[in-house]
C-alpha cells in the first residue's frame, strides 16, 4: 500500500471492462458505501457505545475522492450474504411471513441435500422431517441421524438476525433476538429451535410413553442423544452461543424422565461449519465431531470448528465446490459475455 495506495481502493473504472452498465455499477457502489460525513451522521444519530458497528454493517465501504475503501471485508461479505434478504423483506413487508416461509423451505432443502450427499457409512439411518407414527401431520423435528447407538436430533433455522441485533453492542437486544428466533417467539406463541428439540426428545424418550420405533430407527438401541441447531446466519458459530442456549434447554428438559438415554447439551453451529464436517461422515461421523467439541470444551463456550480434529485429511465439500464453480461461470458469462460466445 505504501508503494501504491490505489490497490486498496475500489473505483467504478475497475468494472468498465465488464458488460455491466455504468448506471448499474454506480447503483451497486452506492448500495454498499457512504461518505465520511454520512458515516459520522449515522454513528452520532444512534450511538449505543464503542461496540456499535451498525453503520458499517449497513454501509461497509467509505467513499473518498479517489475511490471506495472497505472498512471491514467481513462486513462486506455479510452484506452480500444477507443484504438481499433484508432488502426484499423491507420492500415487501405487506406480504407478511411469505418471504420467511419461502426462505426457510429453501434453507431446509439445502441442508437436507448436504446430509444426503454425505459419504455413506454402514448402519447410519437418516430421516428427514420425521413424523409421529400416529399423526403424519405432526413433525417431530427437521432431522434424525442414527448411528452406533447415538441419535442426532436437529433443527434447521433460516432466521436472519438484523444488524441492529448483532452489531449495535446492545446485549439485551441481542439476547431478545436470540430468544425470539432460537428459543420461543413469545409474540406469536411459537416454539423455536431449543424448545422444539426439548419437545422432540420428550416425545421420543419419555418413559411414560411406549414409543419404540420411528420409521427404521429402533429407539430402544439409542444410548446417547445429541441435540443440534443449525443456523443459516453466521451467529450460530459465535462464541458462547451454545452456552447461552443451554441455559434455556436445561429449564425445558427433565433428564430424569427420559429413561436410560443420556442427553447431551444443545450444540449450535452455522451451516458453513456443517459444510466443513459432513464430507468426513464415513470416517468421522457428525456425533463424533460434537463429542470432540464437548470433550475439549465442556461448557461449549467456543465453536464446532474451533475444535476441528487435527488429524483428519483435507476434504472439500463437493456440493459446495460444484455450486461455486457454476456460480463462477455464470458470473463470468454475465460480466464478460463476449468471451463465451
């Protein structure tokens, strides 16, 4: 940068060799940037302390006379990932929960695809959206994964946390958002991840019930249960998330009424971490990743990936690699159509 400060700047001219119109380029750059004066105004209007990064999450680049400078690359990537959701959600608030329902269905389909593509291992049984044998309309959970006497009970959550909740530095607002999206929505009186998992465990293993099988899974063979929440939002992989969720889980689950089954704490991770561990399913099953995390971090204060086993070989996620290849080709064709004619 000392030799050539221009390498740090993004300018409209960088995109003029593409097929994008100057108007579209300008609109995009305005979407992700603000001037120093605009940044100062945004901060002073709603400053909640030294940890309030909301302004930079909303506009992660600063416009200077010679170009744009990224305040934080992670904020810019986060804007790319969640920005479309919040933009559509803002512009179509009259549609109620239609976007959220659609978003959730797509996310669940994708996570199911990840599990379906995981390398095979003898004895493993995977059930997607299992239902009550006596009532097909009653879904137990999003996924049951049985292997070697262990049962992973999973819920997939597509909820997107607002910049206000994640970056304002207001811990009370963040806790309320976590409770609403991952424990229970009090306003709608709707159970969410943690409470759904507690209900699923009670339904499957309450000693007062006589439920012995779910589809191909013999519940009498289950010795250990691993409750798991997978989030689309990266908040699922931040430190202390699992620790916090277990304060609710411990209030909702009565381990003394579940017979001989040992119930582990709730594990929370994001889908990116899941994409990293599932390619090892044939040599290192998911429940072993979770147990390894618990062994090294009994209070679950860190994250799944922080305790990734060191001796495993490198294995890329094939679904992700293929989708990235296809997206890269589509992007290049749109930016440089003449080269692909």
